[in-house]
């Protein structure tokens, strides 16, 4: 007798009890359980910190220290522009500050002498006021000169493009010797330290997402990442009437990079289901059945409709009710006298 015949034969006796009970059957009482009701939507992984650095002054590119796919630390110099004019401005501004400070020192000494002479009655109060005004003017010139120096140094800093955060260069838009003008893109990069996923959910589920404030990301390799840092955009997209959501992911997770596709599992509520172990199912192409046991452990074959395969069992959509006793292992039933 072939294996096919042994499997197909029981389905001809759906609903009929065997005449004699079987021995040593492991029984299972079906119970209902509450599980999360979820939807799965498509999402895209992206970096939270990503930027395109542009030129803030005009000048030719004199040096490029990093290229695409290079890792840079925060504050590292990526490229330089010619800065001869900016350095000259810094030198002139530094000289103006030194000059203003020297004038302030001289005015301060003169004020001290005038103050003593006024107190002795040699000079008038008007001389005191003129000396004080001259001192205040030199101090104001110091502040003005220092502001000019700060501005010159800022212009010089524009010729040195540094990394705003640690990350990887993804694009380079200029070559050495090329003229950079204000607003021209120079390099682009992103940081892998902070990663998030973005997706859209239908309008009818957005309130559930706001209540849950949690989701699970399913990667192609089967790994699952959870996030409780979920942001729901406060408006729907006009075309699809869907809401955008995004969630920050654990940066220590391996195998996840910006631009990747991933599925997002969103909990929308809960429902009662029945789960049984796969060993309790008898399969024949599209037909699936279980052995229901009566009080004398006599098996009766009942057709069921199955749903999702979960980690701890198979979901039964119809055919069984909580409290029903079934055979936990179909192989045991078939080996102890079930029809073949």
C-alpha cells in the first residue's frame, strides 16, 4: 500500500467515529487565546542624519581629503578651498584689534591722570568728561574690531568643509581645481548612528497606531526589530488618504542600512484565535483535518480551515471550538488503527 493511499483514505471518513477507542493517544484540549491583530505595510529605511554640504564662499577647490564610501569623524576636514584672501582679512582684522587695544590702554592711562588732577582741583569737570568719553570711544572701537575679526575668521572657516557628525560620504560633486560658488553642492553624507524607517498606513488604522506607539520591522533575513519611538504625521496624503509614520530603530542592529526595503508590522487591535500544533493536522492537498476525540478517546476526523503559521502553532479559522479535545499527534492515530 502506498503512502498516498494511507493519507487519502481517512478523508473519506470525515465526521465518523472509529468503533473502538485507541490507546496511548496524547490528547490536547483546544483553547482560545488573545493575539494582536496586525497589518503589514511596506517601509523604507533611512538615516536620520543626512546632509549635502554646500559652498558658503567662492573659491577653487585646493584639496580633497575624503571620497565616497570613506568614514569621517565629526569635525574632520573633508575638503579645502583657496583661502589667501580670507587669511589676509583675518590678519588685517587682528591688526585692527591690537591697534584698538593699544589705544584703549593709552586712553585708560590718560583718564587716570585726568581723574587725579580733577580731584586735586587742577583740571575742571569738563576735562574729566572729555577724558572719559575718549576712553569709552576706544573701548567701543575694540568691540568693533573684535567683531570684524570674528567675521573674518568666519569667512576663513567657510573655506574648510568639515563633517558635522560622524558618518560615511555618499556623494562627491566637485574635483580639485574646480571653482566653488555659494550654494554649490560639494559633498553629501549620512550617519549610521541613528536609523529610522518610514511607511504609510491607511486612514482607518492611524488611530490604532497612535494608541499603540509601537511597531515591528521585518527584514528580508527574517530578523525582527521593535521600536517604541513612533511618530505619526498630523496630516494625510491627498492622493492616497494615507498617513505617513516613522520610527527610530536600534542603531546597534546589524544588516540594516539606509535605502533598504523592509516590512512594517503595525498592531491595530486584538482578537481571539485558536492555535494548535502542526503535528495535529492531517493534510491532503487543499484539505486539512484534525482528529477530534470523544470521551472514550475514539477519534473522529473533522475538516478545518487554517490561517497563519505563528511561532507557537497554526491558526484555526473554522472547524474547531474552545474546549474540544483533539489528538495532538496525527502519526499516533494513524499508527493505532485509523483507516488507511
